C-alpha cells in the first residue's frame, strides 16, 4: 500500500484502526453498500487511468478510499454472483460453466447459505436493487426467497434498458411482482437505491447489494449521455461511454443519499465489476448481431476479457471507501470475490457456523490498512475441460480438451501474459496441475452441461437446439433466441 505520509504517521494511523473494540457493539456495525457493475472494463474508469470516459464520483471514492490492483472475480456473471453470495467457488455447487440461460430451469443450490440470510440473522436489513441471475424459473430461487427483505430489478442476464424486456418478455420486478414502468434501467436502479436509503430505519444496519446491469449489452444510453462525448468518434464506444457516465452519476446519487441521511460515516462502500470487459463478440449479448459491432470495452494491460481465464476476464476494477476507517491509497494484495462473504460477516458480527466450508478469507485489515493478504492462491475456475490457478506470482492455465495445452505465466514480471514459460518450469507445471486435478475431484458436475444434454434431447423431439462451443460457450450470449419460463 503506497501512501505519501511518514512512517511514524502511518504507524499512528494504523494504530487508530484497531477493529476489535469498534465492532463490539450493535450500534457500531457498519452499513454495507456493495455496488457491482456488469462487464465493465478494467481501464474504463478514471481511477485506473481511463482517458476518454469521465467517472468523477467513482474517482472521488477511490481517491478518498482504496483502489485495488489485484481484485479478482470469476470470468462470467452467474459465476461471480454465486461466489459473492456464498463465499464459495462456483465449482463446488455446479455453477462453474457459463451462466444460467433464460431457457433453463435451474438455480443456485438451495442448500447454500447466502450472504443476505447470514446478515439478516445478524440483524441487518437486506436489499437487492438490480440484477440477480442466480435462478429465475422457480420462485424458490428468487432474491426474496433467499434472504433479501426487498428486491427491485431483473432476474436474468440481459435486457433492453428502456423496455426492460428480453426478446419481448418483461424481466423487471419489485418484491416478486412484475413491474411495467418507463425509464432507463441504470437511472431507475439508482433512484430506487437512494429512496431505500432515505427511508431506511436507522435502528438496523443496512446491507444493500446494488447490482447494476450497466454497461452490459445491449449498448444503449439516454441521448443526453451520448451527447457528452462528441470527441469519441467510434459510435459504440461513444454510447458505452454514456452508459458508464450514467452509472457513475447514479453511484453519486447513492452516495449523496447516504450523506443526506447521515449514514455516510457509518457505511462501507465497496465497488467492483462482475467480470472483465467483453472482448469477444461471442460473449457480447443476444440483443443484436454483435459480430458487426466494435466491442468498446478496454481492459488495459490485461489480456482478453469476459469468459476468459486470462487476467482481462478475471482481474477487475475495484475500490472501497469508508470515511475515517479506510486509509486512502492503493492496495496491491490478492483479494477474491469469495472473500467478501467472510469479510462482511466479520464486520457484521455474523456467525458463519451454519455455512458449508468457505473459500473466503477475512479481508478487513487488508482493506482498511493494507495489511498483507492471507490469500496466497486464486482459483480462477475448475471445469471438466479447463482450469486455472494462481499461486503467489505464478499462474497456470490448463486446457484439457484434445489437443490439450498448458500456459504458465509469472504475473509479477508479465502481467499481460505474453510469455508462456511452461516449458522452462516443468516441475512447477506438474505441481500446479496436481492442485487443479485435486480441486476437480471435489467439483460438482457443471449443471449447465447437464442442462444442455436435456436441450439436445428436446431437439431430437423437433425443437430448436441451443448451440454451445466446446462446453463453455454461453447460450445467453451467442445469438440464441429464448423465452423466460413462466413464473
């Protein structure tokens, strides 16, 4: 963690951040506002050096808080959201491959104890404003049935920002009831989150999971936001910039609501993307022919993007802000989305005894004072046909489908993953392959693949087949026409 202050001042400041007495009483537990963007590129925010998109509200939060340089998530939407809600890697319950397609009738294992259930038991008011994407075909998988006191937003992965429909089917709900209303989804979510904060009962701490669908495809923005960027000549990048600016404005609205309500100093804000920005048209959505569109996302120095096991798909822009509790600066320690479950539970004084074995670590001291991370390993994913793991600065990607291949990178010296050094370190390759194989022995079979066999069987009965590419193509994002199952 790099800070322009003296060593003595630093020691004094860290000493003032002792947490044990701070969280010993009910009233001192923080509100938690967890904001997640959708498919946002690592370089598409000002605090990571973006030159052509303006994000002043996020930049202010980063400047007054911490910016994470090694914050990891899964490479796709459902996988990350499942990891956030469970504190466990998705290969442990079968959600490691692709996302939940809207034609499919499965969801996050009901035996998993979720973040809102945990925090609700600890006395928190729990709310999800935004996207769910962890099961939609049966109400038992819906947010209100999984621990949220309140939900407003979408159930699946992609929808029109103005009609709130996907292929003509409405996907917009408030507390389990469909809602027909006008408005741009990003603004509707921001307004709703601010309203929720303004009406919050301050006798209870608040856990707000604010999951925007921006800037996921389709690339749509109000004209006023597009007009902010006449200097961007490429049309899709200009629209995308407008989408990100609108997202930033709504985050600013939420911060202002916290300040007006007198909750700002008692609130931890944590922001990140659900995966890297899209770089491959195959994973860029189904609302338009994306093969003819210039994909606008920028992951900066990191290779590839969404759905990839390279850094561009899994290392995301992220920040945390908590006035008076977080020391401003940069945190260059390893953190994964699964750690938030354990960290939030620790902050809330919530017990995790009823949970299945967790993969996450308590990152309170890492976030607040840049302490060394207890995490030395990142599991990018475990699938029957590929897997990846990072141990220290070494990263292995193993593709097991024939012809198989192995990549080994030293991320400290090669963060862009340009130099595959597997042939130079055979012993390390073998050791890391053994680790991946051991994890694979613990994995539940991917529900997506089992579901695709059912689709094939349906096709044999004369129905359209959903294509998938070598077991990992995303049916939701490769041009498949689909309908939501009846609720």
